[in-house]
C-alpha cells in the first residue's frame, strides 16, 4: 500500500468523490492524524493521511 500525506483530508475526499471515486474515511482519530483509504483500478489500497 502506498501512503500520501494531505493537508486537508476532508477537501481531498470531496474532490475524489466528485470524480466518482469511493473514499472511506476512518472515523477513529489517531495520535498521529486522520486516515482514509481509496483503491486504484487494480484494487490496490492507497491511504491518505492528514497529520495532526
């Protein structure tokens, strides 16, 4: 899995969703930030991370 750091997870999720991409935001906050997951066309996980 590849992990990308983003500055605004909610804005990135909205942008991806508007392009028809399913985004699953983890509802549990972690000490090191917030996370979401999307999948590439081949089914590989891509994690988005918004640091605290």
